């Protein structure tokens, strides 16, 4: 269930919309790894159930936070506006300070994203701190820096979920995140990871071969992983419709799994068909995006709102955002925030307007390469 709530898919133009429940028979792990993986899965699942209970009882704490320890990336995907090629890692003590603030807020899940988090030299220490503070630890990575040793050390640090987004079967000018480039790492993950692994494939205009998403989903399931499919959105996280062929493939991937969160809402199907949907986005409150500068934003697609330092982000501000009607809601594709919002969609109508905004954070440093996938 957790993978369904992860959002930033390491393809910042795509959001996963469906989790396929993968059979475990494909795992290549030995008995010891399989046993530790099973144990961690059961424990994490128990904590996730507690997380849901806590979220239903109280609306006062964040459920999911994406945090960025490293804006730099080792790749340069042609559609991406969420990386640079020079910035330094956030010092580990500063990361711990931010995590302490989030833990004190009562946050349930932390997902580490980027840039490329595996470039952070003390990533394992960040993960250990997340676990030490009682939060569920996940990570989204392009996977290129994974080695057998790194997979083991991430597991020993306490990582619970890892997601890799794969754009295509063979690398091309737009993306190197191909199944061909990553397949050996996927096999190592299948063999050595004691954490849950989710593979996100991508559909949408600009993706050369839509069938690739199906190939990637099948490979993920063969290796014992879960699989999600993402749909390309525009630079504001807004809807772009799939064509008929893409919808057919999307529906086929949807049938691969036995369980689906989508049974509980029409969001995923609406996104695929670019239909507007009615929901209450609780970003800035139940979901936070904390950038490398330590500023809180609504989400990766609305950076700059509210753009307040985490250390100054008060319970009153969270409550204000909880009750704020987001102008970008009806055409939003950011599924992780939508799925967090399901916990509260049935209560507390949003009647407030966004706070007056401070000047947006300096973002000129981020590389903005047009919309190659449109
Ligand atoms: S450039 Fe880096 S951060 Fe951006 S999508 Fe590619 S791998 Fe992910
Ligand atoms: S509706 Fe919420 S999650 Fe979607 S783009 Fe707007 S702020 Fe982000």
C-alpha cells in the first residue's frame, strides 16, 4: 500500500497512478534475505496500519513528507526540472535537524527524493535517523548508483521502500533511465534488498514506445517487485490526456495486479483520460515537500507556495493550508498527494484562500530544459 502513496516518481513529469500487486515468486534472494525481507514487510505494514488509524483520528500532523537531501543528479533527463549539476549535499546534521522538526510534528512517512539522493555521502545516516525517530523511511532514486554493497547498506540503515522510475526499454536522447541500463541493478535488488521495491513505468505523449511500460511492468513483477505506471503531466503537474493506444496499455497494466487502491477512487482513471476530478488537496498540511533549502512547498509542482522555512512552519500555518482550496486541484496529477487526501476528503471542506506569498525561492539554479516529452 505504501508504494501507492509515493509520489515523486524520479520522473518529475510523471506520477504513478496504480500499484500492481506483484507475486513474490520472482525474488532471487536466498532464504536469509527472504526471511529478513518478510519480517521487515510485516513490521512496516503494521506501522502503516497504525499510521492510517492515527491519520483518521487526527488531522493535525503530516502523513507524508518528501524531503530533498541533494538537488544534484548524476543524469540529465531531457524533461526534468528538478535537478542541477553542481549543488552540494545538505549537511547531515542539518538533515537531522529538519527530520527532528518533522518527527516532532508527528509525521508518519518520509520519502527521500532529489536530484539523486544516492549521491548524498551520508544518506544511510539520514535513513537511520528517520527510523530512529519512528517514521517510515522510503526513497526515490534513478538507481544508477546502486551496487550490491549499497543495497545491503541501505537495508542495514533501515530503508523500508525504494522506488525506481524507468522510462523506456532502451536508452534514448531524452532518457537514460531504461530497462536495458538498469536491469543488472534490478537483479541485485531482487537478490539483496530486504526492503520493498517498486518500479514505476511511464505513459504519455512524448514517450516513444508506449508498449515499453508493459514490458517494464512485467519485468518488475518477474523480479518480485511491485509496479506502478505513471502518466506524463505538464510542468505544473496538470493533466495531459493519453491517446487510445496508451489508454489500452494503461488498462492492461491495471489488470496485471490483483489488488488496487484505485478500487477506492476514480482518480487514476480520470488522470489517464485527462478528466477533471473533485477532491481536497491537503498539501502544506497532510503532505509537505521540503526542498534542499529547508523550505516547505505545497508539492514538487508548486514550489514557491508557501515557501516558508520548515523551522518557522507553525501548526496554524498547517491548519490554514489544510483548509485552503488549491486552485490547481481539478487538473492535478500528483497522485501521492491525492491519495493522502483520501484520508480527509470526507471531512473539513476547504474555504480559505492561499496565504500571501513571499518571493519564490531562488530557482534559477535549477536546470529547466523544455518539455521534451510533450
Ligand atoms: S535528471 Fe535526475 S532527478 Fe531528473 S528525472 Fe532524471 S534522474 Fe530523476
Ligand atoms: S493540487 Fe495539490 S498536489 Fe496538485 S499540483 Fe496543486 S498543490 Fe500540488
